C-alpha cells in the first residue's frame, strides 16, 4: 500500500468515525438544559443525593449514546467497512 492510499484510507476512516455529530436531534440540547435545571433544583433542595444524580446522568448518557451516538441505533457508523486491497 502506498503512502497516498494509506492517507486516503485514513481520511475516509476518520471522516466516517462520527457521521451523526452534525445531525443531532433538534430537541437534544434544550432537553439536556431543562433536565440540568431540574436536577440542580432537586440537588439544592436536598431531595436528591449527588450520587443519585451522577448515576442517573451516566445511565442517561449511555442511553443517549446507544440511541443517537455513533450513527444512530445500530451503532458505530452503520456503514460498511472499507474494502481491503
């Protein structure tokens, strides 16, 4: 494999690494902000412990990554791997 071919393969691999990064759902950022405000109010009022918020945030993040990260449900780009020479 020549250096040009290796560079082209590397560019293709890196450009396909996160195809959904520019296509996040419109509701995601406002929803995260609203949930953050609610979580802060619950924490400050003493109704929820910090550990519960941490575990809830981690589980929610895992759920969002499973559903919307790496190219949507099905994961990791959803495309076919590059052809081997």
